[in-house]
C-alpha cells in the first residue's frame, strides 16, 4: 500500500496578501470609493442629459399641439424654430414644419431665411415646397434620376418643359414608370399628353 505523504503548504503568498491589504487598506477603500462615485456621477450625468432631451421634445410637442389647434403666429413659430434647431435629431423636421407654417401665414421672407437651414434629409421636400411657392427655381430634372418624390418631379418637369418634344419625352417616361399615378391622369385631363 502506498503511504500518502503529508504535504507542507507554504502560507507565504497568503501572508503577503494579508500584509498588503493591511498596509494599504485606506488606499484600497479610497480607490473603490472613487470608482463608485465615478459610476454614480456618470449615471447622474447620463440621466440628466436624457431628461433634458425628453423635456425639450415634450416642449416641441406642446408647440405642435398649439399649431394643430390653429394657434399660428410669427412669434410662436420663431420660438418653435429656436427650440427645435438646438436638437440636432429633429432640426430638419422643425425647419420644414416652420416653413409650412410660415407659408400658411404668407411670410415669404421668413421662408427664404429658413430654407437654407434644411439639411440633406429633407432637402428634396424643401425644394419641392419652395418650387411650389415660386420662391426658388428648382430644376426638376435634377431629381428625376433618384428621389423619393420622383412622380412629383416628373409632373413639374412636364409642366415646366420648354418644348413640345421635351414634354412628350418626359410624358412617355412618366407614363412608363408610373402608369397608375393620379398626376398622369391630371396631365391627360389638361391635354398635356401630346
């Protein structure tokens, strides 16, 4: 039978750890405390920023409700724009909405000033609106290749075409690409199909 040998455990590493903890206990507590405070401070800042953002969106929602209830005046719209432009995620929407509201009031100077603030996401919609209001001359052909409002731009290009040949060509393209479009029906009713 094999005899088990008693193994002698060396407790030196444990003694070193205990010794280190005893010598540096205050420093360890300070480091742990600072880490906890840093986490709490970070959470507090994050919560504050989220609440500020939500509060700003709620304030914009209040303006939207006022507009829906028919309260539209230059000062209210101006406040709406000032508040909305400071929030980057909704800036383009706010500017486009303000252009629409100023349109209802007939304030073309304000529309012209805001039009340059529309970002790329709403540029096409803004150009379409400004073109409809005869505030900005927009080349409809620029949007015929790739756009969200392609039927509208075809319609505008046909209406603004300089020659009968150009109008016929655009009409045929429009008819092929959007055969069910109500705008095509309007062009037919007005005799612009030939």
